[in-house]
């Protein structure tokens, strides 16, 4: 059976290949992974042209779209996106505190979160919960709870002042290092570009700008591996002031894998700016 090579978009072919092979490097529309015929790492697949070629002298195998569909077992429009990323080591099961309940539509927590730019739609999308002392944001992948971030609050104050709750405000669940995860990764991995901030609520406020949280100024090897096996082609760092070294280190790692990146340097934190100011900064980085 012969397939019409113009039937599938470049992005559809890219996601199909990312879901079928452990891609080691990306460069524009080209992906590098082990040859389906000989397993040598120097196989290159062009997502736009839908053709691949092994550079091993003893192989030189060429794959067109028909041959690759036969190898994968299904065409690009029938794949379920599940990139081949090695799962992180699980220390113990992560469970939300038993007393945490979903934030209700008429709860004071809605008012408190609004001061951080978090809307009711965000509360529903991310499944935010609360108890007497904290707000909880589940971190999920594939519909499963992997971690959670919690923020200490002081309910003895007016909702607008809840976040003035003293030192050590953040607490994560035990069992998984939080550096394995992005907030809302199942959505993020399909974006063509991504903006990284440190803070969970800031990332919700800027979500429509393709923003997510890294829960600190660190891009781990697990983070980078997920980006490599996603649809993301460009990463923008919008971390807090004082993180230039960390962002430059992450940029070097991304560049080695063929992933573009840029850094927006700010004087303090992203939420000290307006969203329009941030939009303008992002526009300048891409033009």
C-alpha cells in the first residue's frame, strides 16, 4: 500500500517519529536516532521530506514514508503521542494530603489566587486543592499524579494577604524529585515553543504565552530529555534575577542537542512586570 506523502503535516510526522523512536538529537526538521535496520546511531530522518538515511557505511539503508510506516506499524494520523522517555526512578508513591479538597467556586481561595493572576479556569485545569494551611497544585503526566507543589497560606488574614504566611512557603511531595517535571507537561509537549519560569502560579498567569514551571532555576537532564522528545523547537528562559549562570548552562546542553533557546534577563521576578511587557520581550526574542 502506498501513502500520499503530502497527506501529513511536518508536525504530524515529527510527533509520530518522536513517539516511535528514542530520538537523540534534533536539528530543524531533522531527527537523529538509531537506524531501524542496523541500530547504528547515525540515522537521520527529515520530517518535512518524510525520508530517512543511515550513514553507516555497511548499511546505507534508506526509508521513505511507506517503508517507515511499515516499520512503525501505523501511519502518522493514527499514532498516540507517547514519546520514548526513560521514566524517573520512583522512591515511593506520591499522595496528596488526605485533608486537601478541591477549591470551590465560591471559596476565598479563588480571591487569593486571583491576586497571583490565577483564574477559575486555571483552578479547574490544574485541579488546585486547599486545606487549612496550604494550597496544593497536583503535577500530573498521562493522567497520573507524579508530584505536587504546595504553598503555605495564612487564612487568619484577608484572602488578598493569604500569601504573607512567613518563611519556607513551598513544600513538595516526598518520593519523586520535582526536577523531573514541568507543570502540565501533557499539553506543553505539543507546543512548538515554551517559556520557563520558576514559580507555579506565575506559570499559570502566563500559560497563554506557552509558559510552564520548572519549580526552581534548574533544567535537569530529565527535563532536557523530555524537551528533546517533544514537539518543542525553542525554549525561552524567564527565570528570576540572578539565574544567568544556570540558564547559560542549560542553554549549552540544549544547543548540543540541536534545540534553540534564548534568555530574558529581568531585574527581579516575572510578576513584577505586566503581561504585555513580557509579551513584547518574547516578541523581540523571536524577531
